[in-house]
């Protein structure tokens, strides 16, 4: 693997494939790589939101219980 002007070490075959794909899409190699990063980040964000939604759904009763306990204990504080 040789260091390229993009600042990354990649196999020549991978670099050529990326250049061909960028050309197919009418993009520069830099724009193509930026699109790949953006797509990957969007995918990570979507998976994180889905995971958070599943966590909240699975533990909703715990949150409800904590919220109910907080509301009922306001007047129970001693001086």
C-alpha cells in the first residue's frame, strides 16, 4: 500500500475502484469520499436513534415509575 495524495494508505485496486465509481457518478474523488463519509455518518446516526428508541420503549415502565415517584414526593418533604 502506498501513501496517496489523499493522505490515506489504500491498496491500488481499491483506489482505482473508488476513482472509477467517482467518475461514474460524475464526482471528483474528494467529493465521492465525502459522500461516503456522509452516508456512513447518516447510517450511524439512524442506528443510534433506533437503538435509543428501542431502549426507551423497553424501559418505559422504569421511566414512568421514576416520574410518578418524583411527582408524589414533592409534598412529603420534611422541614
